[in-house]
């Protein structure tokens, strides 16, 4: 009987201990484990000359896909955002999430050139006007983040 009680106590404590390893908030995908989280303003520097790098990033949402929440942009400087998509479209963010919401994302950042076709598609999903979409005529070099997990901070 003592062994059973001790086993149950151990399991309960282990569950509590493991649960505290995650960043607290509303979790999506695989969520995000605590530790080694950088500010969105440091993404460019952390990426450096590498084409792709694994990282966890805390930042401020600028926009979310208005069609179904399938992408968002996160502020990385006063005049630049990072495009965030979700691994294998395995999860989406709330499409009504307001600008300024703080999030933590876990995945890969990479420097990429986004085609005009993709930029127009994303603009349509973001419910941009036909005039704004027509102005998209050049591909865009940007940092694109593929998130396997995300947390909306409380």
C-alpha cells in the first residue's frame, strides 16, 4: 500500500513539474517550452549569415490572416515584420487576434524571397483591397518563420 501511495504522489509531482516547462498562455500546435527565447528584434542578428536557424521568439503581432488565421506577421523592427506560417498548416491562430498581442513562437527562421504570386495570395487572404493587391509587382526578400508551436501570452 505504501508503494502505491508513493507511486501516485511521485506521478502527481512529476506531472506538475513537467507541466511547468511550457510557456504559459493559450497554446497552439506543439506549444513552446521555456528557455532560450529571444526578442523578435534579435531575429535578424541571430539568423546572421545562415540561411535558416532554429529559434524561439517572443514578439508582437502586427496582422493575422483574416480568412482563417493561417499566417501572421510579427514586428521585428520599427519598420519591418517577419512573416509567420504554421508547419504543415497543422494549426491556425485566432483570426480576430488584435494587433499588439504578445506571442511566443518556436520553429525555424529563414531568409527567403517570396514570389509575387504568393504575396498576392497572402494579400487576398488578409482581405486587402483589389487596388492594394494590384500594386504587388515585385518579389519580396524577407525573413519567414515556420512555427511548429505558438503561445498567445496572457
